[in-house]
C-alpha cells in the first residue's frame, strides 16, 4: 500500500507538539536572514552554533524548512543508531 505524502501545515500538528509561525524574516541579496533574538533565546541558539537545515519535500519542491542544532541532531542519531550498532557488533 502506498502512503500519501504528508502535507505541510496546521493539519499535520499532533497533540505532542505543534508547528506555528514564530516570526517572519526577510532574505537579503546575499541570501542571509536574521533569526529574531526572541527565537534565538527560546531555542537556546548562540553565536557560533551550527544548525542543520532539514527540508521536507512535496511534489518535488521544498515546502517546509526546519533548523536543528547540530549537537541535538547528533544526539538524536546516536540514540537511534546506537542500539542497532550494538546489536551488529
């Protein structure tokens, strides 16, 4: 059975958490944007932090972009792959 691609937007929010518009930013001529201080503070993002860009595609186009701190992504991957790698070795 083929699963339908999940749509981006409010209809995908679950009870555990929900997507919402936190801020609106502009992109300048060089492709740069500024994350508002409120968002940086709330997410614990500081100067020098590395962020991974995660894109969700629908119909061949990126419809949703998420930023995850690399250190958090690393921990997520370790927690998922750690038990699998332990079983292999």
